[in-house]
């Protein structure tokens, strides 16, 4: 059944739907709502402009296009430049203040180069049953969202500024959907989590949200921050045949404006070195520091500098990860003899990109890292698990821990840390890996496995009945997350084990396993201490 509502920009036609979660409920679905002018032509790379009002009734019955991209696992091309759309799901449309519901504003994953807010991955059916309004968004990705010439004409961070505009849209419009603009919780996984943390750091986002949930991603991860953006912009230009002066910024911008969107997408990964490809999971363009000047800057200091200063938004935070994030690497980098030889033949690959090791120490440091993870063995089928642990640290756990420690030194709001160790039966990563490498058994909970615990997903994902242990875990997680969105505290009446905040003087986390329990210390503490010792000696470049 269709339903219409009027928002400041115009009238929308949505649809009444029955949820397919644990307890079917009626809800309203509004898809493909524009929140910005199409970022095409002269608006490519620019800060987004608010959408212009429309006349008549606009259908909100299907999702808007995703940003141009290649699927991160299967490499098919998809998306359009006209991609700045969002979706809203709500159980009730009352605008009475007493009836307004907390808002979950979800930012999708994809390494800043892929993904979308579509229902095939982020369906609302489970979350909607807990009396929240869910907003999912699309934003610009890859070079189109994050290319930077380090100047005011092409400063970068367009994709993050898209997210800011979507948050501003929520403040103006969400009451029309029964949502409470004073109770907006940001939520994201992977690059979505890094985005959430960036909003904590940016003055542009201040006041637009009131709590934050960061799952498996941080601004301190190597794929989430680029300290030399112009270098990559010039690499891309040269790769695409630019023959002008590298210092002629007007000529460079004009060149990039004329390149077809999908040509930019195809070329992104081709400009990476082998080590960059390994350490960033093949992700090229990402958030940057902007130079102060005309217009609005998203951030003008490095993430580390902002965290160190304490000049970030103080709101309650949930942050955490799965217990084996490094499994993602097996889906991005092939497991084969060619990769074994490449990795084993280049000891320098072992040293993190941001670890400032002088030339005379590099062989020694590489050997120390190799011995720690592989002992007297090399990377081969027998040591895939060690390789996964190593890359879990490089790509996720080091950055997650560094960011948390910096934040805990300055934050006054509560921080709830978790580790997801419950292995559920509908793991997408395990399913894909089993098809690719039948003889290899994935250990633990891979990166992204938490998606299926919060969101309904399409038939492209592992399906079938949800087993009782998984249902119990899902219901508990959804209750924790939605209670947090409502109150700023995840603990609810009847919780078996209370979730205590972590602090700089009492590090601890909530283990979300067969039984939920508090655990003292840091996640993967022994490995984190190994890396901390090396970084204390050689320091980080960002």
C-alpha cells in the first residue's frame, strides 16, 4: 500500500511494508530520496549542494543509484555519478513530540571505494522492530569522493561532506518521518565506522548527532587516511595520459573533470604499488586533511592531532570489532603460489606503511615481524592463519587500538568497547571463502560478519532458518544497540551481564560470544603490545 508525506522539499510517495524479522510489524519505506543536487558536470568533486524542492509527488519506491564502483569481491561495474540519495524506514509517521523515535543513521562499508545503503545488504527488518527510525545513505566514493589536489579547487573529502549534508537533511526532515532530530546515533561498519569517527573529529558535523557506534573501522587504519593525497592524484593523472604541467592545478582539474566516471573507477587500483595494495586492501582514495581557505573544510589537522587535542565531539560511543578481521584479506588478495612468492620475496612488505624505519634497520625489523608471526616458516598454505593474524593487525587492530587509547585520554563521555566472538551460521565471508578455497577453514569471526546480525539481507547472501543460538545473539545485540540509541547506554532491563565502559585507567571490553561477559585488558593484547614496542621505537608517520 502506498502512502504520501510532505517534507520541506516536496511530497514523497512511499510504501507500507510488513517486516520479515522475528516479529512481523508494519513499517513505512521511503527509498531513493534525493538529499543533494546531482554531483555531475561542474559539481563533480565539489562540496554537495542541497537538493532543490520539487513540485508534485515524487516516488520514493526504489533506491537511488550507488556511486560508480567495481564490486570489491566480484569486480563487476555498477553505479552512477548522480548518487546522492538516502532511504528512510519508520514504524510510525506521527510528528507529535511525545511519539518521536530515536534515529539510527547508518553509513555503509566498502573501503571508501565501494558499497551502498541498499536493502540487499542493509535491510531494516530486524532493527525496525525495536522502535527506531533507520536512515541509510549513498555517498561519493573513490576518486569521485576523495580525490585531492591539496588546494581549494579540489580539496578532497567530498564523500564525507556528502554525509554531512545527509545529516543536515535529517535535522531538517526526519521529524516528518516520526524521527527525533535530537536523538540521532551514527552507526557504521568498516569504512562506515571510520566515517563515524571522522564525524566525531569534524567541526562540520558538530551538533548533528548525539551518539556513535563504530564497528570494525577507525580513522587510524591505513585505508582510512591519506597523508600524501596529491601524490596519488598525480599518479592517477599520469596513468590516464595527462601531459600538462603537474603544478598547473587548473589544467589538472579540467583534465579530471573530462574523464568518464567509470574510467576513473577502473584506474584507481592500477596506480598502487604492491605494498600499498597489500596494506590498504587495494583501497586508493580516502579522507585527507584540507588546507585552510575559502569554503568549508572537513578537517584541517590530522586525525592523530585532533584526538590528541581532545577537540572532538563528546558523545557516548560503542566501538569494537570481530575477533578475526584479517580474513578479509583472503577475499581481496588471492591465496596462491604467486602471492606466496611475492610476499616471501619482499621482506619490506612486512613493515607497516606508516612505521618510520630507517633504511639501515628495515631488514632487521622485517625479520623481527616475520619471526613473530611465522617463526621459521614462510607464507604458504600451512601458515595462512598466521598471515590472516598479521594482516588483521596491520589493516585493523593496530589502528583501532591506537585510536581508542588516544580518545580515552581526552573523552568525558562513556565508551563501550566490545569484541564479537560469536560465530554465526550465515557468514558471508566464510561462505565466499569456502567456495574459493575448499580446503581452508576460516577461523573465528571474519570482517563484516556482524552485518547479518543486524540487517536483513538479500538472497545473494547465505540464507535459511536462523538457528536458536544465532537468534539469541541477534536479539541481544539489536537490543543493546537500539537501547544505546535511545538512552546513550546499551544496558537494558533484564540484561544478563552488565556492559561496563572502558576507561584509560580500566581497559576492558564486552566479549559477545556464547555468553556475553566483561574481559579485562585490550583486544589481542599480546600482539598489540608487540606492535606498540616497535612503534614506540620507530614512530608513526601519521
